[in-house]
């Protein structure tokens, strides 16, 4: 079974630009969560989608948004990039989310904002 | 507010030198506590889920235990390949009524041959 796939692996953007990251969950998994990982803050929850609906949202500004498609693939978008948005963005999937099944993570997209 | 604190931040061991990592948490309505391993440049890899105080889980040289306020990850006779960052996370409900994982900042473990 293929794991969670995130594309691209690396991105370099300039302040003020916007970026879209993509995530393909494990086949059959309908819940997709996004996390931001930085050395200082660790993993911080961004949002979770299930059946194309956002179920949970973390404490991030409105510049961070996401969506999920009918095939469970998900994208997240960051607009008006700031230097502090440089981070590893991780996507994770689970069969239904919200229960005790573990999250399965992709290897992330490393975003650098200059 | 749910909080997860891991200690130590970093730990250096000699091969074969056993030790424990700590994860203390404050959460209302714990549904589960998770341990993950993360290698450099990769996403976290699931190790264990613990649900109630007194529960223990084992996998090779790792054993995870849970009390009402903390969890320990015991590493017995570690090998260099056990070097990684170990992350602890708690599952708790958000205002939406759905639960999500809150992570600690991790313990970076280095095992020298």
C-alpha cells in the first residue's frame, strides 16, 4: 500500500508570494490533517479535512487555507508569504480521523521563504 | 489548554546504555497518547498508542508506559539505528467536537557506537 505522498518536496518562495502544497493520502483514508513543523515550535496543527469538509482548525491566520477533493486528496495554500512561514509542512491521513487510529505522515514539503 | 512537555530535549547514549524519555501532559478528556519516531528529512513514523493508565506496549527495544499525568518511552540496550527524534502526542477534543493530536517538541536521541 502506498504511503502518504506530498509534493513538491522542496519549495523556495519570496515574501508576498503565495504557495500551494499537495497531499495524496493512503488509499481508503478519508481524513487528512496538516501540520507545520519548525525547530522552535515543533509540530503545530493547521487543519483537518474529512469528506471535503474542514472539521478542525488550529490557531493560524487566515492566510493559511486548505481544501479536500472528492478523491480525498488535499491541498493547502498560504498567501502573502512571510519569512516566518518557512517550515516543514506535513500532511497526515487516517481512515476516519477523530478516533484512536494513528495518523500516517508523509515526508513533508520543505518551504523556504526569502 | 492542552499541553505536552517532553524531556530531555536531547539525549546522548552509548550503544547498550538503557534510558527513558519522558512525556508529561495536561489534557481534559484524554482519548489516547501516541509515540512517534522521526528521522531527519522524513515525516513522523507511528510507534505506539496508549489509552489508559497502567497500559504498556513494547516493540523491539522500546517500551512505552502510561500514567495519569505522564508517559515514558524506555529504550533498552539501544543501537545506533535507534537515533532519531521521538515525539509524543495526545489526542483530545477540540471545540468542534472532533479530536486532533497535540504534539510535544520531541526528544532528540543520539546513540553512539
